[in-house]
């Protein structure tokens, strides 16, 4: 029988979140996810708002702040090709930080990129 993870087991990811909030408080707020499955990983995701729903601006601001090269970013489509997805991993304060961004494909909703 394996031991259950305690809240202390999430401390690396939670500490990274606290430091990110202090160091980058001026950046757009992401959706935040910490999981017991990957306790050292902090997931930050960005979904376009009404004004920037076709843009990956928030993702790029965080990628740049974390010093991640653009070549490390992966691009995929999901939802039968209707949603663009960017993903990248970075190390920060001992945690693995995973950035995700989601935006609709502009041509499918009549917008412009």
C-alpha cells in the first residue's frame, strides 16, 4: 500500500506559484492547477478573453518572463481543428512550470488573427 501524498508534498509547486506571484505580479493572471499526480508541476493556462480571444499575448508574456526560447514551444490543434494550443515547459524555483494557451482558429469563427 502506498502512502497518500500530503499537502507538504505539493510544496515545490506551491512555492513556485508564490514566487511567480511576487516576481511577475504585473503579468496577466493565468488559470492555475496543482496536481497530486505531478506534485512538482505547476500548470498555468491562458484562455483568450473577448478582446484578445485570437491572441496568445498572455502566454507569450509569461514565456518571455520565464526566459523560455520560442523554439521550445509546441503548437497543436484540438477540438477537430477548431482550437489552437501552445505548450511549453520551464523550470522555476525547483518546479516544472507548464504553460498552456488556447485560442480559436480565427478563420472558423470569422475573426482575424
